[in-house]
């Protein structure tokens, strides 16, 4: 009996360090990250989790994305979400609903800037993801919209993935019928693109933990 108890204790001690070093990656986004119109386990966030697990990156992804979210509503709940999950890395994929509704771009920028600041106050690294608007919004507005993300990345010195749907949004075979949301076939491509931009943060955070 004593031998079994000792073996069990040794097994627990072996597992505990790996659990304690596991990091948390928080995704804060809208329907593009909430797997709108497709099974959640087929969305890019779930696929990214599978990929990181396969590659032995010790991160658990919390997907706090909500379809229809604007930067204002996400900003209002961010601190509570960060306090609850204590993420090491925060991915911000927001702004699409602001643009589609014609909301103030200056307010959108202010909200995203505040979210970057909040994440950093809790010692979390940030990856900012840009969003593309449909071409019918006109070249002037869409360029001003893109510039918000570029300016934020430059001003706050955070890495930027310029567009979540680059190479996807213009391919009808990769889009749902609404022309806004990527379909299941697009999700592995999106996951791969996000992973590529996340790797420097993941490796930097792992080195810091060591």
C-alpha cells in the first residue's frame, strides 16, 4: 500500500510542473472568431488549439469572442475577462461590426487602444488582428479603416496581422453565402496565418517563463 502511495505521489509531482507552466491565450473577437455559421470545433480558434497542442506549445486557448461584438462592448467587458482568465497573450480581432455599422473610426481606435493598454497592465502580450471591409464601402472609407490598425500597431508597438481573411474574403469558394463569413474550408488557412504571427509571442513568453 505504501509503495502505491509513493508511486502516486511521484506521478502527481511529475504532472504538476507541466500544469503550472501552461499558459493562457485569450481570443477577444467577433463572429469571425466565434465560428459563426459553422461548428465551433471547426472554427479557426479550435484548429489553432489543436495545432499548438500537436506542436507541444503549452497553451490553453480561451475564446471570448461574441458574434456582433463592437469594440465598445468588448472594451466594457475586457478587464473582467482578463481578471478571470489571467492570460499571457491576448489576441484582439475586432472592428468589423464598427465598420459595417458605420460607427466612428476614432472611437474604434480609442477602444482598441484602451484594450491594448488594459491587457498590458495585466502583463499580457498583445496580437492585433486587422479586419477587411467589403469593397462596396468605397476605397476612401476602407483605407481609413485599415489605417486604424496600422496606426495602433505602430503607436503601441504591437504585432499586427493586417487581415484575418486575406486571400479568403475574395474567394467565393471559401466564403459562406453571406459573403462576409469564411466557411469551414477557410478555417485551417486562417488558423495557420494566426499561428504564424503568434509564434514570436509564444516563444518569447515561453523563454520568459523559463
